[in-house]
C-alpha cells in the first residue's frame, strides 16, 4: 500500500512538472501570436479548441454528475477570472513584473489555506514558499512600481491560489477528465464574453493555427487535465511550489530556442526554485492524503 502511494505521489509530482514545462514552452508562441491577435480573442479560441478536443477524447470516460458540474463551474470561474485579470493587468505592466506577481500564488496558496480551511502549514513548507518567491523575483524583476496593472495582476495571483486550493479540495482521480472538460468550457465562455464586444478574431495563417493548436491541446487541455488529476494526490501548497518551476522552464526554452545567454540571475533564481521543490518533497507528508471529491479536508499540510 505504501509503495503504491509513493508511486502515485511521484506520478503526481511528474505530472505537475510536465505541466509547468508545457507552460514554460509557450512564451515565444504567445508573444508572437499577440502581435496579430487581441489577448481575449486568443484565449477564447485557445480554450474553445481545448474544450472540443477534450470532448472528443473523453468519450465514455465522462462522468457528468450534478456534483461534477457544480464543482467544474466553480473551478472554471476561478481560473477564467484569474486569466482575465492577469491579461488586463499585463496590458498595464511589464511582462517580467507580471510573471513575478502572478507567481505570488506560491505565497497566497498557504495563506488562503490557513485563513479559509484552517490548514496548518509547517515551517519547512513556509521556507520552501520563501525560496520559491525569491527565485521568482531573481528570475523576473528589475524593479517595479505598484500601479493599476500590478494590482490587477496581484488580484489574479490570489484568484489562481483560490483555484489551486479549490482544485485540491474538489478534484478526484476518477472524475479528473469530466472536471477538466467543465472547467475548459466555463473558461472558454468567460474569455469569449470578454472578447465579444469587438468580435472574435481568428488566426489568419496556417502557422498561427498550428501555434494555436499547440497552445490549446498541449498547453491547454493536457495541462489542465494533468493539474486536475495531480491535485487529487498533492497538497495545494506543495502543488503551488512545484508550479513555480514555470519561469525556470521558460528561461531554459529562451536559452535553447530563443538564442538567449545563460545569466547569473537565471542560475540563482532557478536554483532557489529547485531548492524549494526539494524541500517540499523531502518534508514528511501528512498522514492523510489531500481531500478528493467528497472527502473531508485534511487538518495539516505536513508534520511539524
């Protein structure tokens, strides 16, 4: 039993790591597409394609109970609102600052868990959260002022943290596909509403459609499924720390594919985030696994 639990935990860790790698690989694609497509339009098309692909792939695996629908709608609203807040904030702040502030969901997740669910977070996990935050800052920041865009982006980080906590509470391995599909449909609807006033613009070239397909299928449908499944087995704060690997992957892809040079900031920031992941994976798990669908909330995230 213990061996099976360890294998599942390792698989969940790898699933979240693969998800962040996919997210990190999208930097150049999104940056290029946004030269020709409005942000809301790109998001609506991206998540719309992802929804169709999931519906086609899921088939008989779907278990669409009323409970799954309710939970999927809540989770989709949280994620969709976070996407819109982040996107609007990005229009009023630098991309590097936006990336850092968005990554503060690493801090917001244990704070919200403590405030809302009364989850006790151990000192080692707080140390890991601090290391991940330092790593994000070193990778992303060259100084910033707090204005309208930064405040909106900070709000998106809090909502993302809420999504991580809710997903850890409501997801179950047996309903991961159904829950993922409902989330995708709700996110698509929200982004389409944001894009609707000016009409939704579609990609105009085959290259743009190919990029959109990758963003939708790999960095959309697949990553949402991986997160939904993995968070049935990984505590919310641990998941948030693992997810802070996204800028490390982005920096790696920038060096490998974008012609950028390795810098001291990349090395120090990346090592800080890796150290944070090492800490959360070494700390003892709580005796109960994270709550899956229909199960009670665990009282601690780790042993003190």
